[in-house]
C-alpha cells in the first residue's frame, strides 16, 4: 500500500486515506476481520447489497485511524501472531483418554434406528413386514459397530469418529 492509503474501497477500489471518513455495512458478517468491507461512499455501499442479499442493512459512517494508531495496531497484531506461532511450536501432549461412563448399565438402551424407515425399506425390498422385535436386535448391532468405531478412533488418537472407523481393520 502507498504511504497515504489506509485501505481501498471494496467496490470501486478508490483509496481511503488515514483519518478519512468512509462507510461500513451494519451487518456483522461484512465487518469481520477476514471480510473487512470498506466503502468510500454510500453509493459503493449500496452496490454491495444485491451481491450480499442483506435483509436489513444500513451504511455506518466511520473514520479511519491515524497512521500512528494504524501502525500500532499492526505491531500488536504481529506480536499476537508471533506468540501464537511460538505456542504452536511447543510439543503436543499425548491425547488423553476420556471415560464417558462407568459401566454398561449406565449406557442408554434407546432405539438407534428410525423404525418407520426400516419397515419401509424391508417392505420395498422384499414385500415383507417387519416385527417390532427386530428393532431392539438391530439397535444392539449398531451399538456394537459404534463401540468398534470408537476404539478405532481412540487407537488413531482422535476424538472424532469417522466413517473409516466403521470399516474392519486387518
């Protein structure tokens, strides 16, 4: 950026200088650090509305910081990033295991399948009806599959069960 330019207008790219009036969108998603929309005029702010599809928005007048304040903000930001990078370089501790429940008796024995969908599938596939007793047996099978997948995820050091954890390992 040139020495006298703080930002550029998000629509027309006209430079916005230090300690100069500009406009911001009232919608928070337009003011996030990564988005950071700045407008040199209300007409430029108005031009972004069809693209962003805001339901209720208005232009807010603001004033850009002085050069000294802006340089201080940048220095503080670089310092925060340096601290974050230093923390990233520290060794990562081994994952801790979490014990979710004390025993099998505490686990819920709810139905884990959508009964109507199961019955509709069996009916469409074979023309047969499905007994209500099937639901409990099938839920037990699903629980066992989930237990295997949980063990596979823990073995890989993850706290998230993925689709690949359900596949048998050799």
